[in-house]
């Protein structure tokens, strides 16, 4: 029973995540490459835009949570902020460590770091939403 719940929620979270990742990553790369914003501003825009979509999609579709609560919104925002700080603070040093000997332009290094931060964020965000934000 618990395994089925995790599987169903995991599949729905993945579907929302695919849409959210496309929306957020497109926003981030547009801000970085077209608007000329830096690493932090571009990645923050990813989560501002994606988080609005993610909140409603995960609340009603993934976790089927129908209660209305400011506490839930505060938990959601807190979860996003904590996951963002962890993911993007870890991503740059991690990529620097893994690819340090490869000569990359600053732009390519930062874009690889942003995409790595996205992967880290997805993993820890699911746990935060499941066990903290939309816990039953």
C-alpha cells in the first residue's frame, strides 16, 4: 500500500516536474543567454516562475491536498528556498571538482552548474514536498 502511494505520487511528481523543469529551465537559460543576467539571478528566476506552477500542480495533482492554509504556503516557500540554496550552493563547487581539469568557458561552466543544480533541487524538493509541505 505505501509502496503504491509512493509510486503514484512519484509518477505524478515526475510529470509535474517535467513540465516545471521545461518552464523553469527555459526561463533560466533565456535570462542567462538572452537577457544577460548572471548565474544567481537566472537560477532564481527559474524557481520564481517554476514555483508558482509547481505549487498548484503538486498541491492538487501530485499530492491531492485540498486544504487551504497559509502555513502550507509558508512551508512550500520555505522548502523551495532551502532546496534552492542547498542545490545551487553545492552545484558550482561540485562541477568545479568534477570538471576542474577541463578548460571550460565561464558561461559553459555556469550553465552546467545550473543544470546540475536543477537535478539536485528536484531530488531534495520531492522529499521536502512529500514529508514537509503536503504531508498527510
